C-alpha cells in the first residue's frame, strides 16, 4: 500500500468519525483511528472543499498540566 492509499483511507476514517460522533480531536484520532496528524488530514479535507469549524479545548494532561487542543466539527 502506498502513501496515497494510506492518506485516502485516513481521510475516509476522519469523515466517517465526524459524521458518526459530531466532532474529533487529536487524541480521538490517535486512539480510535490510528491517525497521528489530524490537523494535516483536516487541511487535506479542506483543500477538497469540506469546511470545518474548530474550537480550542482546555484540559489537563495526566501530569495535571493545562493543555489546549483543537476539536473539529463540520461547519453547518
């Protein structure tokens, strides 16, 4: 399987996930889909004409430190 095939499968997985769950964040992408570069896949989808909204989420990591990450959802 070449890189183009892998990317296409990842794009499909992201779209299905967002349709089924309403949103996706980097940790979900890694744990549930095996995708380490969610922002890159979102950018690929946006280049293809799909519009996403995002918001910053503040949380704490396992060490109790504040972290921020983007959560993506399809624009309505």
